[in-house]
C-alpha cells in the first residue's frame, strides 16, 4: 500500500495535482479488497464515509490510478469496471444474471493463444478472455 501511495503521489505531482483528503479516501477504499468495481459502486462505498464526494471525483481518481498503472479498466458486457493491477495475468468468467465475476488462470489456454498467433505470424501484445454465462447459483433459473 505504501508503494502504491508513493507511486500515485509521484504521478499527481507530475500532473501538478495535490493529494486531497477525498482522493486519499477513494484510493484507500479502492485498495481494500481485490474486486471489479464500477464507478457507481465505489462511489456508494466512499459516500458511506464522506457524503460530500461526487461522481466526478471518483471517476477522476480511478482514471489517475489507471494512468499510473495501479488500476486496470475492464469492459464487461459494456460496463466499465476497475480492478487492481496484478502481477499475474488473469481472465474472467462473468455471470449474466447476478454479475458475479470469477478470475481464472489457465496455462493451456494461454499456450494455445500463443500457438494461434504463431501460426498466423501474429505478434501478440495483449489479450482479454471474457466468458459470459451463468454462475452455479443462477444456473438453475436459466435451465431449459
Ligand atoms: Zn450468477
Ligand atoms: Zn480481475
């Protein structure tokens, strides 16, 4: 957490911005748990502590974190969600009913992707694998 704060402060300084109490609060709430949060969800959380925080402040803070590599922006089914940057690459399973998001890593899938690229003489830079469906809990409701 210390490293993250100092990296963010360095970035703020470069942009000529100062750290503010509201921004500090947003950052500490964001880093509390590894999750995939929308701006609205994070806003709801920080408002429990400081009613005066607005949507724009949360949005801008998440953008700053993304710019300096501390957060990662995902687009799941058209909605933007932010998560902590992690050392390990991972992919996601997304439930279309309750919105549950599960992270996974699969070496075989990773290897197969590299093979596909190699076969097509394609230099892979990045990839996102998002599998949409129904989680175990919601599966029953959608069973034909
Ligand atoms: Zn579900
Ligand atoms: Zn994730």
